[in-house]
C-alpha cells in the first residue's frame, strides 16, 4: 500500500484519478490518499476561474456523483440565452445550446434564461445592466470552443426625424422609432435600414442637353422630395436618392429635347411643369413625394450667347426706331392740325406769334420797340 499526501489551497479543487477513472474530488485542506499500486493522477483546478472546462466535463459530471456535489450544471436549448450571475453580479451571457459547468464554491451562482424565439428585443433596463457589466462583447460570451464568437446583442440606433426598418434573415420584422434599440442576434442575421423622413433637397447639376433645334444647353435643376412610405421605398428600390436623381435627370432630358431654344426661353415655367408631370406619379409608386421642382440656371454656350445678345440688341433697336417714327408722325399730324386752325383764325395766329415772341424775349437782354404799340403789333422790333 502506498500513501500520498496532497495539499489543496482554499481556491483549489483536485480531481483524483485512479487507473484513469475519477475516484474522488478533494476540497481545500490536507489529504492523504492510499492506493495499492494503482496508477494515480491528480488534476488541480482553480475555482476562481469559475468554469469547469475539462475536456470530458459532460461525461465526468454524468458518471460521477462525487463531482456533482461540487459542480452546478445547466444546459440551454437552441432558443435560449443565459445570463450568468455570481454573487448577484452579471458575469456574462451564455450562448444557446451550451452546457455550462460552474464550481459551486466559486460563489452564489444563478442562471437566468431568456427565450429568443418568444422575444427577440432586449428590454431597456436589461440592456443597461448588460452594458454596465461590459457583457455585450464576444470576449464575454460564454460558449464552447467550437462556437464562433459574436457580439450577443445588436445595439441599433435610429436618428431623430428618421424611421428604421428592421429585417431579420432578410424578412421585414418591424418599424423602429428614433432612439436606441437592442435585439438578440444569436441564430439571426439582423439588418437595419434607416430613412430620413424630413423634406430633402436634391440637386441635379451640370446637365448637358441638346434642344430640339440642336442648341447645347447646360441646366441646373433643384427638387424637394419627402419619403412618405419607408417600407414601400425599401421594398421597391435600393438607394432612394440615386433613384430620384436618375428619374429627374431623364425627365429633364425629355422636357428639353422636345422643345426649341426659343420655346424654352419664351415659356420659363415649361421645364418645371413638364418635369413634375413626368416624375410625380412614378415617384409616388415607390413611396416618395415630389414636393416641387425648379430650374435654377440655363447656361448657353459662349458663341450662342453672343448671337442671342445680338438678336436681342437688333430687336430692341428696331422697336426703338418704330417708336421714334410713331412719335414723329404724331408730332407732324399735330402741327398740321394746328396750322389748319390758325389759317381760318387770324387772332389765334397773332396770339401764336406773340407766344413765340415771348419765348424769344426770355433769351435776350434788351428789346427796342419802334413805332409804339402799332410797331409792336406789326413786329417792328430791334433785338440787342
């Protein structure tokens, strides 16, 4: 018979194997083991590590009641997540389908189970507790070695004035209001699509377009849009702004390409109304409202601008000449009428002469009259 003395520290437990079979578990203290030429093997564990992670833990626990006295055991189903507490402090999150072996003497241990099939969302209060404990990380996830480490909870954020759409495994799940949201992501693929519900301005700039009469125009267009049905937008198109941009661009080309330059310049609101008419219904079908659209600039090529300026100058000159001739004709007609009136009225003619004389007198310094009033009436004067 052979005797062996083993010292076990307070934070240790020792598994004694005789002939490769677990014989007993030694708690803290001094122990004397007797054996009869048996192969003796002692394995020491530190219970501060909390987990009993022996390679054959499940078989050892099942076949040895002596080990069951020292180990707490839980098994989670595929739709369960565990929250492991030691002395009322959250230590970590246990992945689904895990077998958990914990040293009982490590502290007051409990495991709370959460069903991820019944409720995928994580309560705000629980999420605060998990964040304070720093448990939402791959490093704190309690799993077997074969399990891929992932972040247990998807912490999603939706900005103010936005609406979020949650997709799980490619299928729409629910709408999310602005704020923070958390969901278990075990066995799930989560995707968040966020849409700005405010009025947005979109610029369609530098569009080189040929008019019907083959004049190259550069046009800048501005539009205001608003997303009315985010779910319809997400189901219909990939990128909302890109889709609206391309739609407005094509409508602008169609509106300009079917009109001549003169028609476009004559009716400045034509492009706005035509583009809006072409696009409004098409955007509404994908959940977007076109509030208004307008042309900011129409830029002509340099040579075309010079020609157009010459045309405008010639038109204005012609208009000015017409007005001048019209005024001259009116003045001549007035003189003719006046002459006819004075021809039959000598007194009126004399008054007209005196009126002319008065105007002349205003411009001279001295006026000498010969022959008195009769000479004045007969127009005998000397101007100095």
